[in-house]
């Protein structure tokens, strides 16, 4: 999934493969990847939402093409956060929740609220709400194509297209009930054991019922380095979106990943990330794994 949560893992996987050269010389490859992630934050709302996400995905690469499909299993303790394009957005829209925006950022009503740059989302009194939901999220599909690669300079350019299918239960908050579409460019620069990565894109989000979402630009930047002849790698990254809800700053996260490649070619990683804006998770911790066939 391409989200501020999963973008860190996507960058980590790309950095590890490129810096270590684990996939070098392979004409085609089928790869399984997964991760288990815990995230918590208030997402500009008055109440904290905690989520446990188990991601599973398959990737197939051949020549300049790469195709990926992934789906999350989500356990969440509030109905106030929905997922558009795979990223959490503070909807607060279910269970009769009122939403509004204002230039003053003030709140209305007697229920709790969250604010962000001129926006207000009003949620019910938490004492009246007992919520816990587990289920599958929307699957996301992505296709990448390598435009050019300069072996001497280590510079690569590519393009990608993504789509999120509306298969999740909308009432659970795990999806919007609409298709989401994204497209963008990827750039990487390898210099010895160091790798620079950038991913820039644009998403068209389907709106929730009675709640309109903004279509954001998405970005991810990473700096990675291999250690001990490529057996280990580290990656620092920034990932985020522009505004997804009117009047609220988009989610932005900073992350740090440590990865290890074993002798069989399988990799394992640990990622710790922290939110830099109020609409992002306060922090998240994840473990990831990857194995080629």
C-alpha cells in the first residue's frame, strides 16, 4: 500500500535491494513481502486511534516492468479514521458524526473535536462509544516501468501507476467505498554503498458519503546505506501527502529502518516512524520481511 505508513516500507525495500544488489542479474522474479505494524495517533481528532496492520503482498518483476499487489488486515479501535489510497484520513464521518470546517478553527456542539489549519472535525463523546473492528482493507495494485538507467552514474528514472479497489467494508472505516488512482515518477541515485531515493506522485481519491476528500500530491524521500558488505542496511526517510481533508495539513512522517539480508536471500527489517503533522500517526513501529521465489 502506498501510504505514509507503507511508503517507508516501500522505500526500505527499494533501498535494500538496490544497495545490496540482492536482485542483480535476475531477468524475472516473484517476491513475497509482508509487514506487521502498530500505529497510534489522534489524527487531528480529540480521541486517539490505535491500529494494528498486517500487510501481505506479491511482486513480479521482469525486465523494466514490476507489478505489485498488496492487501492489509486491519484491527482498529475507533471509527474516526478511514483509508483513502491506503493512507489514513481523519473522516469522523460514521456513526452520525458531524464534520465541518471554519476559518477560525473553532469547534461546535458539545462533542470532542480536532482542529488543523482552519479545519474542525467533531466526534461523539468517547464515553458513549465502544468500538473495535477487524477486517480486510482495500487492496492496492501498482505497476512500475523503468524509463532509463545510467550504469556509470548510478542514476535511474521510472514511472508508476497505482489503483485502490473498493473491496473493504465502508462502515468499518477500512475503505471509502470508491476507487482511488495514483501515478508518479521514481528517481534513484547510487554512489558506492549509498543510495538516494525519491518518489513523487498524485492521487485522485474517491469521496466518502457526505465527506469530500482532497486529491493530494504524494512524496517520499530516502537516504540509505549498506553495511558489512551488504548484509545490513540503514535508511532514513520522509514521506507524506499534501492536504487530504480541507483545512487540515496532510500527513507527513519521518522514519528510520534497519534491514538485514540472510544467506538465503531473504530480508528482515524494523522501522520506527514519527508523525511530523497532526494528521499523521504520532508514531508507528513495524517489522517487515521479504523473500524471493
